[in-house]
């Protein structure tokens, strides 16, 4: 290893250990009984559903779409997320899929650029640019994966920590309500219900054993929903009105168009999604005991590119690895990739069956918010643990982390701070994730690759 690489605190390149005949099956490849798979898959869907459907809801409202059209976007979003989750868990040959327990879902990174493109060029340009970005992503997956040495723990840990912290506000909004001026905002019954769910999850985590210990989040959701129904805080009336079968409509907004500025913007978004996914895929590889090599990473990133291509055709959204599901793997200790395969199947069913989707969508906000609060905080914890691997003495890594965290939190605490800047700048710097990744990446490049320290510390074993 070179002196520069040691300074960055980067581990030696890892490769997945091949499975030899007669060797014990790795926990990632463990095949669980169908009933257990179904329950664990449902738990994965439950913790990511609100975040996944929030993307089409936010974009649809900003684009001025009617309720029926937003419903089509939600269905397409779930369908593509399910397909990509299966691809990531099972893989398609040597082309796509990391073959780890990761769940794919719509990326918030793409929302602001999509809204900007819609305002300037219209909806056909949004999905044309997405198609082009999908092709770009599939072509760039292998070159990007070879840059993994530029994403050492100091960069990955900073990015993941910011992701977790910046998402806490979303969970709080589900618990208290989105409008602070509304009469029922932060009502005592909403806060009490959320506190009850959090308490139950804590108690079950402490005392539950066996299978129950692996589904504490699902148990909290079910119990919280039951309590909400008993208190009159749950409304499932929309379930009866929903159809049993609904198919997404490809190219719903007409033939795609490809304005150069829109295409470039979405390609930039694709690179940011890659950086986000890289941090998560490597974190999941570490926590499951199956380190992610260059080939694994490239197949995982190629799946992200595939998601953008499918989304452009199905009027959906680019997918990335979902943070809360990464946390769920750590929290439950269940490493089997087939649990998320089951989650992918459930997501497809939700996308094709509006009635099932309506049932999940009717879960009370305080209950979903309480669970999300735990998951997002666990995301931040994952980042903090990664930062614990970083060597700080005699390096500039402390400054990299500090400035990366600061840059990432600026858009979270002051969402309108870049409103007066050009659209391309808002696309790049307007999100917490992209800001943190870019700043940490560039500072790591500056301190450890372009201007290495005179006496770099030895890399910790």
C-alpha cells in the first residue's frame, strides 16, 4: 500500500471469498423457511414504504399533477423498486446486482433536479433525461467502481452520518404533522402513540428472543396500528375504494425528449446516487461479513443505472440503496439476501395491486414516523461506527469530517439557502447527501492524494 493510501485510512482492496464445494453456507446465502422469509420481507417493506412513496408524492405535488396521476407514479415507483430489489439480491449474471441484503427505493437526490427540469422543459424531458441517465449509469458503473479507493472510511462515514441525521426531520414530520400551523400539529395523542411504539421496540429489543427478536420493528408497527385504530387515529376507508389490479402506464406523459441541459443534470444526479450507494453497499458488505469487491460494487451500481432506465420508461424514479433497510439488517442481525428478495416480491404486488398499496399507505403517520426515527438514527450510527475506523492523529481527517458534516447539514437546516443560485448549482449542492459526499470526497482527494501528509500514520489493522 502506498503512503498516500495509508494516510487516507483506506483498507486494502477486498474481494468476496469464493464459495468452495463443501464449505459452510455464508449467512448472506442462507435460505430461510417461507413463512419466516415472508415476515422478514414484510418488515423490510414496512420500514421503507413511506420513504419510497414520499418521492412521487413530493414530485407530483410540485409538478401540479392530479391525484389519479400521482397514484400512477406511486404504483410505478413500487413496481420498479421491487424489480430492482430482486435484481440487487439475486443478481443477473455478471451484469447487475450486488447479491447482498439491500432494498432499492426511489432516491430523494433526484427530486429537486426533476422539479427544475419540469419547470424548464416539461415532463417528457424529465423522463427523457432519466432514460439517458440510466444508460449513462450502466456504462459508468465499472469505471466508477474502480474509483473505490477514493471513498475510504472518512468519506463513507461522513456521507452515511449526514444521510441519517438529515432524514430525522422526515420522521419527525410523520409523527407531528407536516404543517406547524395546523390545529392538530404535534398533538399529544400523536406524540404519545409514537412514544409508545418507540418504548415497545426498546422493550422487545431488550427481552425478545428467537424470531420475535428479529421482527421487533414489524411488531411495533402492528401493535402501534392496532392502538391507533382503537383510538380512532387510523383511517382505512380508502382501502375499500381501491382497485385490486392496476398496471403502470409506460410513457404516460408522451414521447420522451432529451434537452442537453436536462440530460447533463440527470447524469450528475446519477453520479451522486452512485456515491451514495457506494457508501451503503460497502457498509452492508462489512456488516454482513461479505466485503464488497470492485466487481460486486460495479454490479450494484449498474443496477442503479438500470433502475433509472426502467424508471424513464415506466414514469417512475431512479432507485438507490435505502438507508432504513441497511439499519434494519444491523438491528436484527438477519443477513440473508433472500429476505429482501421476499421484500421485492411484496413491493411488486403492492405496485400491481392498488388495494394493498392503499392498506400500507393508511398506516398511521405517528407509527411509521416512530419506526422511521429509529431507522434513520441507526443510519447515523452506522456512519459514526465507520468514522470510528478513521485515523485522526497526525492527519487532516478531522477537518474532512467536520467540513463534510457541516456542508451536508446546511441544506437540512436552511432548505432555501441556495435559492438564488443557478439551477445547476442547486442540483449539485441543494441536497444534504450530495453536499456531504462532494465536500468529503474533494477534501480527501486534496489532503491524501494531491497533497499527502509528510508523515502519514500507519493504517490501523
